[in-house]
């Protein structure tokens, strides 16, 4: 019962006691995943960088320190109104300056022009998409040719245990997402095990072929 409730809130946090607890959990437990995804992307100062399912906004805040060039721009999308507002509040100065743009929308339908994004990252997010191929195709659509996408995940954690209770098994497997990426026209799709300060996690890489 508690695992299902937690799993639902992880997939779409709402403004509620459970949603607030999940936002605290994400902030404390997922910093390593978010910060490593940012590092693994190889962000350059002038890049346009996109985070999918940003949650409270830890990864966006970390990436904002790297997107320092005059053309550098950071975009975040999340379909939870609560997470969208929380990230907006956390980064109000960056949003006001135009360095960061946040969209309250679904990954499968982003209000972004074709071939405009250099780097994409996301953490603990793809499992919740109802259609992995639709999500992967939309990511590729907005990416520039040769752009890099990195996703980080932890295959063993309390959160993943809870999320698995509410998700179809096919969505959960990294292989399903990697197949969707290949079918949507990504190349060099691979997964690596990573170790950071005694924490084991996985990183999936994919390059947009166009
Ligand atoms: C488990 S949380 C992870 C948040 C953050 N990336 C982290 O690791 O702490 C998943 C996030 O993805 C968002 N999300 C899930 N499916 C989405 C979709 N189809 N479109 C946009 N956002 C989505 C949820 O609203 C939630 O904020």
C-alpha cells in the first residue's frame, strides 16, 4: 500500500503531504544521480541543455553553473505542476534573467523547435513514460545532429522498489528504453555501471543520429 502510494507520487508528485515528502526524498537521495548526469553530458558554456522530469530542480541548478556562455541556455520540462512551481521558485533569478526556461509539459510533446538542443539529461524518469518510443522520438526531434543524451538511474533503491509496484515491467527495464532509443534513430546507445563516493548507479548514453 505505502509502496504503491510512493510509486505514484514519484511518477507525478502532487501538492500534498505525500508529494512534499517525495520532493524531500528526491532532494536528499538523488543529488548524486543528478550531478553525475550533468557531468557526464560534457556541457560546454554555449550549449543549449535540456533536462526531462527535473523534479525539485537539483540537476538544473548544477547545470546552470556550466552554461555560462552568452548563448548558453538551460531548459527544463516536467508534467507535475507541483515540481514545475518548485523548480521555478528555486531558480527564480535564473528564470527571470532568461538563462533558464521551464515548461510544464509532457516529455512526449515538448514546445521546442526541431534540432535546437545540444545535450539532454534525465534521472529516474523514463520508467514513468507510457510510451517509451514516443518519448525517445520526441527527444531526438529536438536534438541537434550528434547531440548527446545521458540518463542516470539506480537499479536498486527504495524508490525503485516503490516505482516498480506501479509500473509495467517492460517500462522499467533499461533494455526497453535502450531499444526505444535505437528504434528512434539514436546511435552509440550503451549502459555503464558507475561508482561515485561508494554509490553504485547506471548511466545510459545515446547520440542523436540525423
Ligand atoms: C522520480 S521523479 C525524479 C525527479 C528528478 N529527476 C530526480 O531524480 O530527483 C520523476 C519526475 O519525472 C516527471 N515525469 C514523469 N513522467 C513525465 C512525463 N511523461 N513528462 C514530463 N515529466 C514527467 C515527474 O513529474 C517527476 O517530477
